[in-house]
């Protein structure tokens, strides 16, 4: 069994120890293993030393200490392997361990997250490869110091998982980041590590999200590392304060506010009790006295703790668009439909969710149960027809609508705001019955507290289609780019060689799922009228009837290259980079993620003068987006091919489409909609518009 693995190591001023870690991986010469090192602004010459000794290692210089979560996310985003493996810089990998993890994951995909067994340098067990999840009971045992008195007791120290030696396959609640393997698509689906965390606790929260999606993290005992515990951090009160900050952040992210508040109180009680005992015993070290003295710094968790413990503002919280802007005074709890679960099909929602997380907010895929029982600030819908009306069973459609809006009514009593992003004014496909479609739209428009449109034209179109939305506040944010979602570094020549395309001929591309409104058969017929030495590549899955129509339209013309089927994620970048021109001959379109995707790969697009396509052209320039009126003709397509082949501009400026800017705008929209408030009568009379750039206005503790 083979699969490629990106080993991600985050280094901070541990040059020699990290060098040993890298060597322990590379010396095994495992096929398909690539090492990616993120250097968090080291001052000991680490980055240059790694490049000098290890020619095949990818070294990313962050320029500053980003912490663990942001560091591993940066490293994982730079890789393309089937798996992502997190490895501590103070660890050395035993022979065959990486293969053991990979092979177990391939044969047992249901677990999702995979860890191993860690040993100290003296050969004794280091239990920190996994933990139990915190509970009110475990925190009460910490507060009373019973978890220390009866260390590794299943009753009094349950987070330690007892005296189990990590020598058998066992499902566990938390796998730590010292050795953690997962599929790349799953890593992306989960959204990577939560970037609110600076150090400690992010792996517990990551495991928590995985379990909430039905995964079962597991320990594979044949995967063994030697772990120099604490080799990359000093053992001090400051380190323990970081651990406590991570714990507090985890509780706020994973628990309801009441339980989290109680849990943090127990953490403070445990720190206070230990501080008293240290003073009574006249201990010279004073670790817990330092932790107690700094409790105001860590009890609110990250990102505030990063400012108070390190005297620095987290980089993702710096407002690059408006230095005077004031972010949310507290993290928002956002239930998005969807957030991460569709990342493998379209990274849009996951990229937005991750950018909001970088601003300190909690973002999860919508759960009706959490909506009913927990505090939620914002419910953010994207495609309501898919959410409520997908599938063929009408009774299920009605049940979804009934449960959602009933639970939303309860959530509104706690201040929940309902927001809809208008991706398209009308659904591309008519789902369910006319009566249920009417009911779904009526319930949505009557309950909305705010709408977000991707263009000003989209906002106007939504209000024209649904006049009742004229009284609902609205803002405009752009559709974010895809440059972080795909590896777009492959060259045109490399892409064409990989796809078996001629190196010199003009290549016109239609990429993505083929649906009736996308008008692909007409594109094929039009291309056949073009007198050019060119090739049309149509790549994407199509329903059987539409596939037959496309095939019939292409019959007899060898210049039409049909690749009708699912396009693997790894090939998307190759298709885009191989093309000279991407054509979107849609019959109807409001916004187009496909156009943004093509531009993200620095490929010119030909689009109809419909919906927001003129706004897109204004944003990126006429040298990148070309419009046509009415129906696409052979003359128009031929002229566009010549235009694309003759253009010389190198890379399109997509700074307006940056996700961190869009997240800032989205945050302000949430806050503004919330101030008008669910149930606030003024919310139905306030109309807010604006330009996109101006947005509305782990470690165990015993």
C-alpha cells in the first residue's frame, strides 16, 4: 500500500534538535514522504541550516513566531500529499513507524485521526501521545489536587487514561500534535488547527471536532517516536500558563458557556490550591505561584492570552484594511451551513470559516442540537435550497424546515442572528415541489436579520426577486480567491505534459460539474465553428443525458477533448494551468466561483455579460476578464482565443479577494446585524449597503 505523506514540523530556535528530527525521517528513505519545516522566526540560523543539510526539505520561513496551530496550518497548506503528518521537532521517529501509521490508516479509514506511542530518551513511556477529553469531573479532580495525588488513576486522573501503556490499538478522545496523521482531504474538511490557539490545546480541540463528525481517533502502537518532552519549550510558570490558556480556549470552543465558565473556575481553583501548597512547602521553583499570579492573563484563553502572555497581537487579528477598525469584543459562535463539510467539493466555505477563526471566532458546521441547547451568535446559510430541499423525499424536506425554524425560534431567545449569503438569486435546479419551495423561501426571507451579497448587483437582484428583503439590512463582500486552496505552482508546460496535451496549441477549457444552465453543449458546437489550431478540453462530471448531449455535439471533431467524469482535486490545478482561456458560457449566472478559480490560477476568462460579471471585470481589469453579449458565437470565441494567446500580463491582482479582508467584512456584518437584533423591530427597516472594501459599517495537567 502506497500513499504520499507530508510530514509537517514547526521549528522555533531548536536547530540541533529539529535537525535530528528531520534526519530520523529522511534517513529511512520512505517513498512518497516529503518533509515540510515551518520556521517560526528563529534567531539561531535554523532555516539556513536546514536548507544546507537537507536539499529535499521544504523550508518555509514564517518571519515571526506564529505559534503551533498557525505554523502547522501553513506547513500543511504547502503540501500536496495524500496524508498530513504532524511531528514535534523534539521527536525522533523509529524505523517503520510512519509506514505503520499509513498502512493502518489505509486499512481503517473510519478512524480519521491516527497517533502512536511515545517514549522518553531513557526508554520509559511518555503518555502524552494521547489524552482523555476534559470533563467537569476531571477538572474537579484537578481543582482538589486528587489528580496529582492519584496520578494515572482512572477515577481521579481520567484524562491520563489510566496506566495503559499505549501498547495496544485503542480509540482515544484526544491525539496530540507530537505525532498525528490524517488524510489531507479530512484535514481540509475539518479546517486544520484552530488558529485562535497559540500553543497547547489546539490538538484537543481538533480531535473534538473530528469526533463531532463521527470519527474515532485511534492509537497505533507500532508507530513509535522518542519524545524529548519539553525539548522545544522551557519548563516554567510561563509554559504552564500557556497550557492553562490552551485549556481555557478549548473549554470555550467545545463547551456551552455555562459549563465552560464552571470549568475555567475549576482550573483557577486548581492553580490556586497548588500555589498555596508550593508556598507552604517553600518550594523554590514556584511554577504554580506564577500561574496563579498570571490567572487574569490566561483564564480568558487565546487570542487575548497571546497578547497578555507574550505582549504581541496575533498577526491574523491585525486589521490590514482599516487600522482604526475595532474587532468583536468577544469571540462569536457561528454555525455555518456549510462550514467545513463541503471543503472537498468547494473550498469557499472552509476558507471563509478558517479566516473567521483567524479573527478569533468559533465556526462549525450547523448542528440543530447545538442550535437548540447552546448559545449561538450567528447562523449563516449559504445555499438554503440544498440545505432544506436536497434529496427526493418531500417529508424530509418538510421535517428539515420545521425543525430548523422551530429550533431557531428557541435560539433567538438567546440572541441568535440569521444571515444568508446570496450566491445565486434562484436555485440552479428546481428541487422538491412548488409548494415546498415557496414555503422554504417564505420562511427564509421572513426570518433573516441580514443578507450578504458577493456583488452590489447580487444584492440588488436579491431584493428585486424577493421584495420583502428590501427591509432587511444587507452588505457586499467579494467572493474570496482560491490561491490557498490549490497548489497552483505547476507550470504550463508541466501541466500539459501531465495531461497529455500538446505543448504549443491553444487550449480552451471548460472545467467543473456539467449542468444544464452551464450551456456546455452550446460551447462545444460553437467551438466547432472556430477556424483555429486549438483544442477544447471539457473536464467534469455530467448526468447521463447531458453527457450524451455533449458527446453528440463533439462527434467528428478531434479538436474536442472530452474528459467526462469526476476530476480529482490534484488535477484541478493542472487543467487550469494548462489552459490559455477558460470559457463559462452560462445561460444564467449571478456570481461565478469558477471564474474566480480560473483567475486564481492566472488564467483569462470569457464570461457572459450577465449578473455580476461586469463588476468582476471592473475588479480584475479587461486584460483578465472578457465579456460577451447575448449568445456565444464562433466569432466571439475565436477573438477571445487570440486575445488570451496574445496577452502578456503575468499575474492578476486579487488583493480585493483576500480571505482575511473578507472575514473582517463578514465579522462587521454579523455585529451590525446582531445590533439590530433578532426580534428588534428596527432590523426590518434598516438598510445597509456598502462597497466590499468598506464592509458594514495539548498538554495534560495533573
